[in-house]
C-alpha cells in the first residue's frame, strides 16, 4: 500500500491523534510545546475534512518539525573578570510565507522546549498578519536583570557573533522579546554590522528610531492587543469606555496596553510583576509606571510608594479582582483555571491575550463555555510582529514613516486580523465568536497553501 493510499484511509481525527503522539515521542519533556501543538490540532479537523490534500501532503507532519534548529554556547566575561557560559538558541520553524521572523528572549527559564513553543505559535500569528513573513524564535538562558550595561553588551556581542551566520534580511530576521529591548538589539546590531561590514538595517527589528527603527514598534504589541479587544467588544455593541480592566505584567506589552486602554476610555486598576501587583482604583498613572519600569528599572512597589491611591499586594493575583476585561500580558500559562473561574464569577466580559499562550487550555475552555469573548495570543498578540514587518518595509525602502502613519497601519492590520479570524471561525465552526478556532485555522490555511504550492521541501 502506498503512502497516498494510507493517507486516503486516514480520518482527520485519527491523523491528528497519531500526530500528537508522534510529537510527544520525538520531543519528550517539552510540555509547553505539546500544549501549543494540541491547541492547533484540536481545531483543524473541519479543515482537514474539507481539504484532504493537506493530509495527503503531510502538511501538519512538516509543520510541527522546524526547518532548522540551532543551539550554541555563549561565552562572555563579567565585570569581575569571571568567564560565564550561557546557551543560545534559534529555531527556524517555517519559511513558506517569507523569511523566518520572531523575537529573541533572554530569561533564565529559556530552554529548547520554550523556544520551540514560541516558534510554533509564531507560524500562525505571522501568517495572520498577511505580511509575507515566516516564523522563528530564539534566545538564551542569560538573565539581564541586575547586570551592568557593559556585561549585557559583552553577552550580546558574543551571542550575535555565533548567530549572525544564520541571519539576513531575506533569511532570518530576529526582533526583541522578554529581556531584549532597544538596548540589547543595539548591541547585537552593532556587532553584526562590524562582522559583515554592511549596514543591513533589515536584519533586526525593534531598533531605535534614530538608527533605522520604526515609530510605534515599542508600543505595538500592547496597542495591538487593545485594538483587537476593542473590535471583539464591538461585535456585541460594547466599547472600552467606562470598562474596568486588569493587566498582568508591567513590561513593554503591559505598559502600552494600559496606555491605549485608558486612551480609549477604560480604567486599568491593576498590573503586576514577579513580586506582586499594584491596585490603583484611580487608574494606573502611566507616566509614573514608565518612570519606575523603563527609567529606574525598579520593582512595582516603588510605584505604590509614589502614588497615594495605590497599594502593593504581595499575595494573590490581579485576576482575583473584579473587572470587565482582563489582559494577561506577562508569560505563558500564568492564567490558570482557578483564575478563570474567579474572573467569570466576578463578571468578566472579555479576555485578550497580550502574551504568548498566557491562559492554560483549561482556563480558555472555561471562558469559552461561559460565553466570555476570548482573543487568543495568535491573533491579539500579533501587533508586535506586524509592526516589525512594517519596519522591514521601511528598511527595504530606506524610508521612515511618521508615528501617525505607522500606528494607522498597525490599527488597520489588527482589524483585518480580527475580521479574518471571525470570518474563518464562522465558515468552519458556524460560530464567529470562536476566535481560538478562527485563529488556528486562518493561520494554518495560509501556510498550508503556500507549502502545497512549493512542493515537498
């Protein structure tokens, strides 16, 4: 019996179940990667039933395997003259739609499984933007917290010295993520430029505006999540005006989600860091928050010290607080079933994921069953990479767009993503509110069709 004959006899449900087992066998002890794969596979049965050619061509078998995985040591010298060694990663997952695109994360929790999870999610997120970018992810278990600028520079230079040979504006274009901002990208770009002897601006995105970066890139992920949330609420005739909101995290995504939510009329009463959360019933003072987190690089407790209406809480979660909308913007699996149940009891109306898979599968299911609008990270979190692609366009043309033009393009892209996800969900599930299915299916079809067109590669 030929492979094609076997595929014809395979039902979508059997194919999906067998593939999930293969993923677990080949990649043991990578729980978050398994979770990401399971979420996608759980929504693809109607697509595979309608398009058996995807099974025949083993599109999913190829999609769950990265095109390339790179792992390397990163030696560097700290300020005390002691040699340190970290581990670096770059997983180039899929280039069917364009050059590999995705951030670099520097955090002690980074390992191959985390990078594979993030890279797999990136496939669908990038495809949904419609901007001709493939998917990759990278990073290191290096922790920049508490390190001097000189130490961070030496680490970044060592990291990119190894990674540079795999990058290029038409090959693989990293950006920032947790622990990697304009400072780190500057050090990496400078070393890359020195090695290759070219000002290849499009090789990294998230750069400073003064040296080939894009306006609104810093704000893009947070702003994008709020645009997506606004459009979800509009489907029920609601707006953000007067809504009470909570946001987890206090990094880049959280800060600018708070800023845009309050600009659109919401009152954000809480945000968090690893030590606890601030509760500010008067609404978060964004200027003070930026001063504490972006300038002083301090703990949120310092915000409470400078704000009479705020208090710092070291136990519990922002998700324990009564609110109309919640935005998990910190890290994967931070919002668990008990948090979801508490939010539902307190009357939450909508969730938009500003981080990558911050809600567990059980939490997402509870929201869905309760009729809570739920925007998955594949869609709601796409603003950052969308604006990175806009930065690539500007770099290719040696152009610089105004803040207003860039933000208008971001807003338009997020609306297109929302509408495409909703239409796809309606087409394949009969329920336009099933954003999880719509995002997985919508992203998958765009990549799958490109893979079919390009043959068995």
